[in-house]
């Protein structure tokens, strides 16, 4: 069945950020989104940003409008957070973001009362109930649908880089997992989640969807939950691999890296070049390494199996992408990746906070609450 791909301005950006609601005293999650969202959704209807609910009642999601620059989308997100705070601060609800909550238990959480969520839980059972995960999604506009699958194939080589930069889920249900991003491995347990299938053309994607619809796996394209997926409704490529960013400055940096990569690969296609890809088994191994070791991972970077520390490779990639970033107006945000490389990603900061508190994970939550408000260097973004 033919699937339309909506017109979209090239390399425009849209952001989605899933945010936890917590008790500021105990640090535990609170399922208060339904009581807050009625007014927040109504208010955001008049704005470029939106504020909506998610799978669990302990979560709200803020989304930007479409921006030509990363800074435009980040400004929308900052405005959305400010609007949310005007409701949550008086209500005694704290905000934080990470790939997982350090100690909350799945059986204490409530599912949002919507048919699509109940259907998901009915099908996926224990794994679905365990989806106590939070992430960011970065949309980048693509000007030709025939570019979409080749760009996704090339982007898969950079999923470990994005995952390592955003890794923020070292704890799960009160335990240190030994992983920088436990979320990455939990999320892929859902049907249709995980690494994209190595499809080459839009027709192959349509054929995949036909198979999924015919066999009852899904009912529409939005149920494709790959780490990177086409978003036909918006005319974008959507990167979904990242853990929830703990600060808005880091969100901006990962968004800029994503935007620059998509634009770089789009230019390569314009020049008639074939985009580089890796074997699926290398992508799988790279994903696991980034989830396990974060920024200390060594990643496989070519078909010969060459391996490079992800920090080293990221620094080289940033240098290569700077001309693209100048054209897109996101040099400052892209250079922010270097700040993450110097200061460490959220998972490392969380582990340090726990060690300083002699293992008290409530201290980790309070650390995340402070960071969400002020940023890792203490510069308040919202």
C-alpha cells in the first residue's frame, strides 16, 4: 500500500522531551500528570510548543514547533518547561529527566487512561509495564522521501555516539545496573522496537508495513518504534535512540549533532555518492557497547572492523561537521558536544552523586532535579 511522506522543509528540527514528575522531598515518582494536563494542554494550544501526557501518569512530554535552527526548537522547549513550572511549582511537583528513575518500582506506577496505552500493555504485559523509561526524540526534515532510508542506514553508524552522549540510566529499580544506558536495552524488548531493519528504498519500507498490517502486528506507521524511524506524517527522520537528557543544554547539543548528520548525508546524496553503512551485526554490537560503557565504549567504525574510542571518534566527527553547522546556524550547540565529552554524560554524574551520598539514591534524584533546573554548570536555561 503506497504511503505518503509529507512535504517538509529540509533539515528543519523538532524536539520532544519526556519529563518525570516527582515528590521534591522523597524523590519518588508521582502520578499527577492527569490533574495538571487539562490546563497545560489548553494553554499550549495557543503556542508553538505543546504539553501532553505519555504512557504513565508520572510523565509529561513537551514538544517544540518546527525550527529552522536548533536554537528555535530549544527556545520552544524552554517556553514549554516554563509553562509547566507555573503549574508544577505551586502544586509541589518537581521535574527531572533521565533515561530511568533511580529507584522507582514499576508496580507503583499507573498507566494513562487511553485506549492505545491499554492496548500496548495488554499485548506486551510485564515488559510493557516495565517501560519506566524516558527519552528524547529529534525530528529532522527531509526534502525527498527517496533519501529517507539511505540516510537512516548511514545514521545507524552514529547511534552509539548519540546513545553514549545521552546515556542517563545507570540505575534501575534501586540497583546499579553496570550499564550507562539500561533504557536502551529495556526499550528494545517491545515489538517493533530496536535497531531499524536494513531497508534500502521507500518501497521496501511500504512492503514492511504491509506485512505488519496484514499480520496484525501494528495498525499504522506510528507503531514502528525503531531507534531511528521514518515519520511520514511529518516528513522527517526521527531519532529515538537517546535517553532522556538531564539538561536543556545537552538536549540542544544532541539535537545539533543529529541535524548536522542528516544534512551531511543529504548533501552526499545530492552529489550522487553512496552513503556508508555497516553490517547489521556491527550495529548491534555498537549499540550494546554504548549501552554498557557509555562514553568509554570503543565503537566499530568501518566494514573492516576498525575500532575507535567513541570519545575520540566524536571529536573528529564534530570537526568534520563544523562547516555544516555553520550553514545551519548551530555551531554553538554542536560545540556543546565537547562539553559533554569533557564533563561526562549524565550517567557518570549520577554515579558520582550516589557515591558522594554513600549509595543513597534519593540524592541522585535531587541531583537530577537540580540539574534539570540549572544545568550541569549551573546556568539556568528556563
